[in-house]
C-alpha cells in the first residue's frame, strides 16, 4: 500500500492506494511522473509525496520543470511548454 502511478492513453497521475484517490499534477506519461517523484526524493528526502499539500506539489512541479529546462535534472522531452499553474483553486 502507498503511492502508485496511474497511467493511461492521455497522461499519468499519482494515486494513493490507501484512499484510492488520485492527486497532484497530471503528467504527460509515466516517465514524467517517475521523474517528478525522483525529483521529490532528491529535494524532500522521500519519494512519497502524499503528505504534501497542493501548493507544495504545485511548487515542486514548477521547480522540476525549471530544473529540466536548465539542464540540471535529466528527463526525456515530455514537456513541450511550461506547466499550467493558472488553476489556483
């Protein structure tokens, strides 16, 4: 039980296998989600991000994208444009 990645034809998302709820950003594919979780482990010391609030996840998503663009974090070219952060609900 714990954190898993739910992926399909149009994208991937993190999924809590305890609560059966998807959460966090939606990724282009499983590879991008795995890269994000590896980045979380590097930054926060753990891959399991279920205890983080949406603002922390949003900021980590932006930091991850920026690190890829700067060449500081290896990742296949899943991102063609900056992440959309306009949904500030």
